[in-house]
C-alpha cells in the first residue's frame, strides 16, 4: 500500500487534480502540496499527491551515477 | 515514463554493481530495508544478483498490513459483527488474520466490510449511510498518516457524526531504533524508505547514525536508486563514517513535507503501538488528539486501542522472525507448501508488499 507512482498533473480543479501515468488516470487530492502547476510530476499515494518531483535533483542524481568510476 | 525509465538503465546498473563488487571484497555488510516497495523492487528486478555475496540484503518490518496486530483485527471484526456498523479499510487488511478469523471471513458471513483506495472515500460512505456508523481502519506508516489526517479534518469540518477512525498507525524511526538495538540482527546499514521520508524528511533518522553508529541512506524505488543507496552505505562503512544520506532527493527534502507534517501534528499525537512480530514499542504509533475525540473509534466503542498478543499461534509460522529480518521466508516450513498468496497462513504472505509474498512471486 506504500506504492508511490510518479504521475503528471494534467488538470487542476481546486483541491483536486487529474494525474496521468501511461494509460492510468486518477483524480488526486493536492492539498498537501504548494505551488503545483500543470506538467509537474507528483508522487501519488492512496489518492493524495504527497510530494512534487524535482527535475533538477533527478538530473543531478543521474549525473552522479554516470560519474561513478 | 519520466522518472522511471532513466532509473532502470541496465548499463548504469551494471556499472554501479561493478563498483560495489570492487569495494566490497573486504567488507561484509548487513543492509536492512524497512519498506515493502523496496522489498518488491529488489526481488522484481533481481538486484540480489548484482550484489557480491558479502552483502546481505534483509527485509525488515516494511509492510504496514503485515505488522498490524491480531488484537486490532479482532476488535475490527467485533465491530463488523454489529449490523449498524460499516467497516472500511485498505484492501490488503481484509485477509490479515486475527486470533480466530479475518475481516474477509466476516464479510462473507454478512458483515458490512468495504475496501477503499483513499481515506477520503469514507466521507462519502458516511454521507450516504446516515443511519450507520462508518469505521475507518486507519493503518499505515507516515506516508499514509497525513492522508487520513486530512480526512479527519474534513469529517470535523463537515460535522459528520457517524464516522470514526480506528487508529493503528506505525512510525518508522522508533522501529529502526528497536532493530538497531537488536544484537542478533547486527545491522550495518539501513536503506531508508523513500516515501515515508518524503513526509518526515531525513532529520528524524540522525540519531540512528549518531547513537548506534549505523549508516543510513534514503533511497528511491527504481533499480539505480537502490543500487546507488547500497553503494553510499558501503562507502560510509569503508570510511567508518555513519551518517544519513539522501539518494532520493528528487522527492525527499531534508525537512520533509512541511504541510503534511503540520497536518499530522495537528490531528494526531504519539502513543505506544503494538507491532505484530515485534511487540509494543513506545511512541511508535499515533492516536487522535483530544480535539478529535468525538471521531475516535476507541472512545466511541470503548475498547482498548490494541492488545499485546503477538498473534502468531502456530510455531511453524516464521513471520515473526521474517518481520525482524532474522530469517528468510524459505526458512519457514509452511512457505510454498501450506502458505501461499491464495491461501496465506501468516501476515507476511498477504500483502503484495509482504516479504513472503514477494519471495513467493520472484524468488
């Protein structure tokens, strides 16, 4: 039950947003997050977006992995 | 898929694996994860084959369903027997054994037991059934707590008088301390749960590195995430500098999700919790604050929050040892013989995140 999938924000309506990952679409509550906008990726857990993914940090992580010698 | 495909790159996984092999020759490591999603990913992607034999990867109490105590299930079943009540729960909970039965068996016998994907669904059910008492089984780790917290706040705001929350949340840092103190386990590193940490941040783990000299690394759930996390733990071990690192910083901030933490502290307060397989651990659970006592199932129905039974009656069932990471599922005589996902005997076989269930499917 702890599965958290990165999903893209497609539509925002008040406290809820429509999110999508592949063919999977869901309506999720976004009250836990600040400054969410269309195109952001969020971690979804039990019907709630619990955190926004930081694309810059993701790139840095991959860069560190590439640099492992 | 963004944030998924790039973290499953086979060439990069092999590269980290080679690096781990080159560093690990003189180091023996016992790394424990405490997250069902880590258990699943590790075996689903066959990461064990990418690690040297000197690194032992252990699954701890990472499945919130598996650690729910039988006393809690018994109380939920007792509530379900009353035709005026509707019990709502996350799906896996229905098959968790109490001391005699399961919620699923109660449902077959006619009890009103429903499954929800989100706690918020309980609000709609309460509205639709004004003459019934709706009881939500509030279980889960820190990831789930704020989702229930928002539901509690919503129920109070709407003035609902027929919804109650039966809390048996479990908190990860006190459980880590319990495991760190267990000399039998001899843990050299914790691979920490990504989404629990997205809520609480990295600071609540600092005492594990400082007091118990055990390295910690928060990690994501893709193969590269977990391998890099193990690589970081190995480096900490070699340098003899245990600390808390954050491999999963694309989703985890050091202070966590401040809004979520505020929701948690405004609705709940710490209390003792009873973990199946581990027993009672102080301050490792949460109960509703007094301001929300009208919504508290424990107050409404007048029973103890949880009893202290370890709940595993058949001594052949090794779930208690599996939950503590002392034994593997294949050490159990029941595994794959009597106990299977279709006919689970112990709690670790029930949820898709349970260690025995994962081993059954992937190992």
